[in-house]
C-alpha cells in the first residue's frame, strides 16, 4: 500500500486500522508545506470547487475556511486512495468549526467531494492548535477498503419519515449490524420551514412531564427539556426505521450550548434510558446546530439479531455519576464514557494528595504544580481501569478525543498521554471547549473508542 504524504509532523498517527474500520485523527487544513495552514485558493492549484466570488473583500473572510476545507478533503482523498478506497467508505465524521457562521462555505466544498454523504456532526469549538489559525478540524470513522472481514457494505439508511437532513449529510449510515447516526438537533424538518422546538407547547403531552405550570420555572427549564425530549424521540424514530431501537444504542455524545442545562437534560435522559444505558459523553461547545438549538445528540447503535451482541462493561462496584454505562462493546467495537479530571470522591483534582496512591508515585514536582496535568493523570487512570475491567489495556484504544478548557495546556497533557500509551499511539483529536464536563472545576476530559475484536490495531 502506497504511503500518503505527511502533512505535518505529529506525535499521533493520521489513521489507525482495527478490524473492518479506519479511525482518523483530527485533520486540519495544512498546505503542502509542512506546518503551514492554508488560507488561499491559489495555493491549492485548482483543487476543489472553483471560488464563487472574484471580490477580495468577500474572499478575505471566506477563503481561509474554503481553502482549509479543500485541503482537508484532499488529505482524506489521498489516504483513501492509498488504501484502495474513496469517500464512499466514510461512515461518520465530526466537523469541528472555529466559527459556524461560515458553515455554508464548508458545505459548498463538501458537496463537491461527496456523492453519497456520510452521517456527520457539526459543532462550533474553540481552538484546535495554539496559533488559532485553523478554521476547521475533522476526524472520522470509515470502513476499511481492504480487510480480512467486513461487517457489511456501507449503506445510506432511511431515517424517520419526512425528517430530511438540514444540510449535506445522511441521517444514518449502516455497515452490517452497526448504525452511525448524524448529530440530531431539535428542528422539526418534517414541517414547512423546519421550525425550532422552543418550549413544551412544541412537543406532545407525553414529553411535558417536567412542566410545573409556573412561568419562571417553565421558561428556564422548558426549552432544554422540550428540545431534549424532541431530539431523543427523533432518534427513536430514526432507529426504528432502520430496524433498531433506543435500547440498542451503544454510545451517545451530547453537545450542550450551556452546561447549566445538564440537570434538566439529564432528567429527560433518564426517562429514555431506564436500564443498561449507553456510554455517555457530555461537553459544552461554542455552538450547536442552528436557529437557536441548545443541544445536539450523536448516537451509535446496532441492529439487534444481526450477529453482534451489545455488552456493558465497567469497574466492579463503581457507581456511575450519571445515567450511563462506563463502557459498551458490540462486535469488538467498544465505546467508553468520558473520563473527567476528578478524584475517587468525584471532586475535581486540585492536588496530588487526592489522587489514588498508585498515581502519586508518578507525580513529579512539575506535575504537582499543574492542575491540568493532575487531572489528566486522573482521566488516564479512569480509562485504564475501565479497559482492565473488560480484559484489555490502553493498547486497545484506537481513537482518543481530548477536551481541554485551554488549548495552551495540551502540551503538558500530551506528554502524559505519550508516557501512558508508550509505543502505541491511537488516532487522536484535541479540542478546546468552554466546559469539558458537567463537573465545575474540571479542565480536561477524554473519551475513547477501543477495539476488542480479532487482530491488533495498526497504524496506517
């Protein structure tokens, strides 16, 4: 297999293969010159769609997003070509954007490259690298073009009747028993004008169980309660249309516009997942959806009775801090709930004294003075313990998402991650977010996808 050209020096692999899947690290719009982020169409030698404006004032604002989007797609094209595949092997990707106001610029580029678009989740984020010149960062999961076994062909599946996609993406992509859903938002695309769900009156009576009939409480809690209920019910409809159900979800990633909405979100969440809940990650981001949406929910599920069993795993005796499982595995593909920078009592780590005894021995003087470093150690230990409970270790991790309150602190976190993973490195994306967990005082969280199936993961 021809090795695609490197875009920039990195301590993390561009792509990891495990079983029938490919896991891509977050890609930014680097130009052919190592370390240089693209900002002009001219530097791309006619690749991608032609600019749709000849006026410098327009291009001054739009060109960095458009040029970097083209660069990212060209990187993916090269990797797929080197593996004997193309864009139709993409299952799902995350479009992390520095400013969602320029989403239409990205969407125009996307339409140029995608004839059968994958599912996708698009959210506004903080920085992706310290200089703050990167406008986009995109990571992905794809089917491996050449593999000894495959779960099934990639298929664009029908979702809920009448609910059309709000942009260029598919609601559901299937691969054998696996279902990769796009991030779902509380906009009712089955109605003319695709109205936003604003409050209790916009959802059926069965979804109004938190309504108390008092203006102040209902005005505060109503929008997130109604939007959460609508979004979960929409997910239910999508899954049932694909032959699945809410009980077959293995992982949820929830993006909140305001983490103060988490308690109300969770009260609705509990109603939908009473027993054996999925793995769960909840973060606050810069912007979700559009039109005033407060929440975006991305599920991964399976189709029951298709040869893959859903299995929950976790540390014996531990109590989850929310309605979630510590990890869920199906057919070798495992998702871990987010690990956050807290001690064993659930409080944010502020001192080495609150770390488990085994971890304290690894704390140097420099680490002891850095709260992010201490919390990073706590996150790594949580991931390690969950994997150990399932009979695995960090070498099974194929993709790692690191959420930081301040991107400038990634350097110290990266050193600790490299030390923990040793010679093995998973695909990785690092993202700056306002709040990396529902626990105030946490400055870092991370979530992982692991491979428990046959064959060891390998760097592509």
